[in-house]
C-alpha cells in the first residue's frame, strides 16, 4: 500500500506541502493527503488498471474500464517523493466530486510552486517541472 506519510516526501517538497497544508487550513479548506511515496510495484499495479486489470467505468467501448494513470513504473513523481494525491474533506467525509474545493486547493498549491496534472489527474500535485527521466537516471 502506498504511503500517506509526509516524512516519505523529499525534504524540499515536504516543506512545500506543509506550507500548502497550512494555507489550506488558513482558508478553512480541509484536505486529506492519501498518497505520498509509491513503490515501483505499486505503480506497476496502478498502471495495469484499465489495461490488463478491469477498472471502474466498464462499457462496451471500454471493456477494461478507465485507466487510473499514464505513468509506468519509474515515471511517477510519487516514486521519488515529489508528489502527493489529496482529496478535499467536509465534516470528515471525502468530497471526491467537489470540483470547487479541488480548484481552491490547487490554486493554493500553484502559489507554493507546485503543479497540478489537471485535467488528467485531479487529485495529484507534484513538484513543478518534474522530469522523471532525469530522476530515474540519478536514482539508478
């Protein structure tokens, strides 16, 4: 299972995320970070969804359902401690469909130098300008 611990983030990104969380709190915007670090195996499992493992949204034209990521193992900022996935909360309940709350949280993240992968991944924030090829080369 992927980590939720902020401690698993790269130190500079962790500081940026902590500042963003404080900004969200100051704006009375409750958010839950539900993914920080993800292993190569976990990324491989996510990449299979909608390709070789059935995902949500199965239709006649999409027999395997929706894909949940386009990042193969080694291509996700999560694997380098440089990304988070989050969900807005209201009264302790996840608000997965609350586009307005996502927009507000993303706007605060952009002010902190993070980038969003919206519209492809609404819940994903990462270090700006992430180059997975460079990180993979340095990690090898």
